[in-house]
């Protein structure tokens, strides 16, 4: 099109000889530029590798480093790399970066970032590379299936105060090889030394008497266990985006799990999203990671009610433990059923999300009595009430 337009313009303004000269000169330049593009594209040996922050929270910025390596014998000029950032805002997902020149057997590192507003698991990619000719008139496109898995975890908040949990007792289940701060370990007995036993467990007096190494055995006498129960019911998910019941539920559960595990509490999670999810009792960073990964992808798609979920797991809730339930205020009539676990010394920590406050245009009062939740004032129970746009750090 450029050649035809230029030819038409020149034919009107110049003589035939000059016209032919300029026509063939332009045609030669365009041909050389296009031939160069074909050579570069046909001999391309371009390798791309993306490094990205794999674990971030909502509203954090993911830092991305893209290494582009040219192993071709020809230098590459004027290429454009397009990365698809699925974790970013919709209008910011296509990231374009231009490289003026990439010499043969050289590499270049491109640094960019994106804001990740919504929790979830994302596959960032693919990468597209546009090869342009020196004049920038023609290009070839190549798609590179380079993907990076990214987990955008729910944003957690700091918990400053939390209801007291029950302290449970368990029978001896083996040798306690290390003492955990805050735990109560009782001496249980002795046995022969085994390879790997710590020296501090050796009972030197008994060892001297028996003429062989003897170690002391301990049992963990008391510790804290808590079950976190919640249901991401589809019909209960009032509100939009982050200002919805489901998102508040996930944020509260993530924050409680992080808080308790940091205190050394052993916790389990019972939930229903698209399906029943049971994460058994454990503690430590790996256990927290497992819980957060589930909360990252959990959606409000449950078609069962909280009472139905509770009925399925009621018998499995351990004695001398605590049950933390995150639920909407519509389940307030179900609370007495959960209180019946008190006969097994299970303490109850109810957290009510006031779903009516998530309705668009709601301007009511954010008081528990307005929702009929003051019915528990005569019970030794201190429910936590959460309304839309509450400062959650102040609530906890």
C-alpha cells in the first residue's frame, strides 16, 4: 500500500525517468527490509524465561523478570514482546515491551510488574513475540507457550485479641524429641538409645547403672486444638466483588488460621465450597500453606447449608477442643445445636457475618440487636459480629 501510494503521488509530480528511479529505489528498500525480516524469522532461535513472584496477597504487586536470549547467528532488531498477565486488572493484562536490538548470542532482562487485585490461582502467559522489519512495515508473530503459575492469596489482617481456646489432653503417642515453647510435657519412662535421639534426652544415671545408653521418654500432656468450620453457600453470597459475604468469610478464616498457627495451635478446616473440603489437624508453615491455597481458589458455589455440613462432621469434632464457626446471621437459630458440643468440653467461638449489610444501598444500623443476635446475652458466649466495610482489625 505504501509503495502504490508513493508511486501514484510521484507519477503526478515528476517525469517518467525520475518516477522510475524513485519507484525502483523504494521497491528495493522495501524488498531488502522484507527479506531481512524473513531471514531473521526463519533463523530465529529465541528463548524466553519468566521469573515471577509465585506467592502474593491481594492488592500486592507481582514483580516479573523476563529473560530473552537470542541464540541465532543474526542480530534481532525491533521486536515487541507481549505478556498476558491474567492476574492483573482486565484492562492491564496485555503488557507490551519493546527491544530495540538483541545481538547474536546475547540476552536481555526485562523487568515489569502488575497489581494483583483478586485472590485466585492464575496461569500467567503465554508470551507473544512480534518480529518487525527495519522499517517497521511488516511483522511476523510467534507464540511461546511460557506459563507461570501464580497464587494470589487472600489478604489477611492482624488479630490482636481472640476468645480463649480449650486446652486439650492427649495420650502418649511416642517420643517427644523436642520441647515446644508453651507446651507441657510429662516424663513417661525410659528406653534404649536409638540412633538420632538427641543427647539431652539421655538418662545418664540409668545409663551408668545398665552400662548402656538409655533415653527418657515424654508424653505431650496438654495442647490447643481448634476446628474452623465454614460454608461458602451460593445463596448466602450477598454483595459484589470484595464487598461480598464470601470474600469476607475467606479473609476472616485465612486470618484466624494464620494467627492460630503462629501461636502453635493445632487446627483443622472443615468447609464446603464446590465440594466438601476437610484439611486434617496439623500445624506449622506447611499446614498454613495448604489452608491458604485452598482459600485462594475457594468459590461460593456450595449448594448445601451450614447445618447439613455440621451434621456430617459433628461426631468427628474432638473432645477438649474449640470449634470456630464463621457463618451468616441467618444461621443464628442453629447456634443452640452447636452449643450441645459443650457436653464434650468443646468451646464454641461463633463469628456472625451480617449479610443484610452487604445488600447494595443498605443504610441500616450495624448493631447486633438489630439482627436479633442479642438472644445470646444470657449465655456465656461472646459472638463476634462483622458487617460490610467494618475494620476487621478492630473487630478482632
